[in-house]
């Protein structure tokens, strides 16, 4: 746990002044609280004065002091809570922002092996547990500890024999805290892991709800969720049972101590070893110590929960992006070179010592069987991943030396799997171009062949597309993604099978509009359609991560390889459709 706490030291240091001010309020509040039983002692002992007039005056004076101490205590308690709880909220705000910033910086391979629901659970439930540890946990830990120490010091000074009996349960309580604290930590760690499983299951089911309905798996998924929920409840009940033992154990120890103090203190009063005021003061202090002893169990629970959650959050912070680089690229012209590039996945090799040169302003098409490495090839250019071996160069500069964010500003990328945000069509097209004007957005939509569709929508460009663009067809989503890439005015434009969901007529219209955009830019075009790639300056055919053919459309037709076979098959399909 102590190793995990190193993460939040910088946050605590950032708010050290507020924490110090809150700590001072805590100290003054506890001093005023501990002084109250002393005033009660003096007030009661003043009643035994032989002079009734002076006794009444003294009693009124002590009563006034008691009221003043109560006001002081209330004032400092208010500011203690406002400041310390407020700091915990500020740290939660900073920690959430830093966590999100770190998540955004992580490479795609992290998200490929980590469930979205697990990340969400850590960013919400675990983060709240850390906030409770830093706010109420730290505050009540300091408050109860200081109250306990000050009260014991005063009790020892008045009657050390009686004070010893009052603190007898302390060693037993310490052992109980250690034992039950470890058990709570272990249980809560399992509970948070189970909560991540539930979050992941819900996220997957909501994302794939149409698939679940299509395969009539509603009841099966309900059973799986019920099983997970049952296990989660069982883990929580196990934690409840531990807490149910811990809390009564503390109360039993406190109750036994009360009996001892009452018996021994009463005997001392009868033998005139202590005054009645001192006896009342002791019992008042014992009542004051009930809350620290009971709160100890709650504080331990908060600390152990927070420690377990912080360890889970640290696992994210300890993830290092696999794509790094600091240098900002100069003005990119767009020449690209793949030099003996290999990419290994855990299951297979996607690219095998591939070499390819693309001149600035050249349009290159990449074709090949599914799984031949086409998407992997183009993913290397914006540094969504780095090659396992070899190097990728832009304008002669190794991409691994360049800052990924700066590099990507020169690249327009339309991925194979289109992703749209739950926003308007206009906002989705302008994503990444904050100062885009309405006219620029309309021009990009026109180039992508989307403007006529948008004009048919009741709200036009202000139409909400729903989560992941659910209200749009596959072709409309792809064209929105193309418009988004075109609007960036990139030096390098990558279209990864970006026209697969549109019909041939729409494809021809889009390519006609794109012809002007592609002029003077470096374009990498992936497609399974010969009609899409035939006008490219160079066509590259991939097979098992290697280039097996490259050349112009006419040259590859004459070569009689894979591309020629693909062309012949598609020509035959078009003839059959025309019949």
C-alpha cells in the first residue's frame, strides 16, 4: 500500500498549503474539544466551595467558557471539513484529468488487451474510493488520533492510575485493526476486480445489443449477468461479515473499559482520592473517546479500500506508451519509405521485411487477400504502432524520432472501422479542426458525396448521429469519415477500405470529387475493388506480409498475377449483374 501512495504524494504536495491550513483547523478544533471536560471539572468542583457567592460566580464563568469553547470548536470544525474535504475533491479532479490524459497517450495495443469496462471501473469507482481515503479518511484519522492523544495526556495528568485502565484496550484494538485491515484490503481488492468484470459485461452487451437480439441471446446474457452479479454480492457479503465482527469487537472493548473506569473511579471518589469534578471529567473523556475508537474501524475500512483502489489505478499509470518521440516534424512534403519493415503480433507476423518507396504527391493503392497486412502497413504511417524491425521514414526522417501528435496533424486517416461520436454530423466532420467554418464543412461533405444525404435530414448538418453513428447507414458513416479526413487538409491521405460500404455509382462520384483533393498530396488507398484503385499511380499487391506485385494497372493486368485474376473476376461479376 505504501508503494501505491507514492503516486499521490505530488498531489498532496501541490495542495500543501490548504492541507496545512486544514490541519491547523483540526488541531484548534481538537484543543477546544479536549478543553471542554476540563471546564466541566472546574465548574463541578467550584460548587463545593464554602462561599456560595463565589461558587456561583465561578460556575457562571466556567459555563461561559464552556459555551465559548463550543463556538470555537464549531467554527474550526466547519473550516476543517470545508478545507480538507475540498482538497480531496481538488485532488480527485486533478487525478481524474491526469488519468484521462494518460489513457489518451497510451498506444492501441494497450486497449487491445484491456477491457473498456475495466478501465471505466477504475476511472469511476476506484477513483471515488481514493477520494474518500484522502478526504474523510485522512481527516478523521488525524482528528481521532489527536483527540485520543490529548485526552489521554490530560487523564494521565489528573490520575495516571485510572488513565492506565482507560487505555488498556489500545493494544488489543491495534492488533484487531492490523488483522481486520488486511482482511478488508484483500476482500475489497476482489470486489473491485469483480466490479470491473460486471462493468465490462454491461459495456459489451450494450455495444452489441443488436447482435444479441439478432441471435436471440437475451436470456443467455441475462443469466451470465445474474451469475456475475451473484458473485459480486457474495464478495460484498463476505466484506460485510468482516466489518460486522470488527465493529462490535471495538464496542465491546470500549464498553468494558467504561465499566472499569466507572467502578475504579467511583471507588476513588468515595475514598476522596479524586474529586467529583475529576470523576465526571474522566467519564466525559471516556465518552469523547468512544467516537475515535468506533471511527477507527471506519477509517481503517476507508484506508484499505482507498489503498486497494489506488493500486489498481497505479496499474494504468505504470503503463508506458509503446509509441514515443519528442521531435516536431518540419513541414512535411509527403514522401514515405518502408525500409525492411517487419511487424510481429503475438499470433503471427503481419509484415515480413517489406520495402516500399512512395514519392511525395503519388497515389499508391494497396490490394491483397484479407489478412495480408494492408491495414498494418498504413497504421505505421501515423504511428498507431511502430515496426518490430526496420524503419518507416517520411521525407527521410525516421518516424520513431517524431512526436506522434505533431506527425498526425499532417495526416488524414480514414480507418477500416469507422467511428463516429454521439454528436451532430457537423461536429463529427469538424472533429480535430476546431476553427472549421460551416462552408468548409459543407465543402468536405460535398467531396465525400454526403451533402445530398445530409440535406434530406430534417435537421441537416445539426442532425444527431447517435452513439457510434447508429442512426446512419454504413455508407453514410464511411463518407462522414472521409469528409472528416478531407477537412484536415492533410499532406498524406490514407483511405483504408473507405469505400467498401458504398455502391459503385456513389464510389465513382466520390472518386471524381476526391481527384482534385488527391492532386499534389500523397495518397495511400486500400481497396478490394479494381474500380477504386485502377487510376492509382502505383498499385502494390500484398501476400502474407510481402509485396508480390507492384506497378500500374495496365502493367499488372499484363503480368497475369493476383491483380489480373481479381480484375477478371470483378469484370465477370459486373457483366452478370448487368444481365
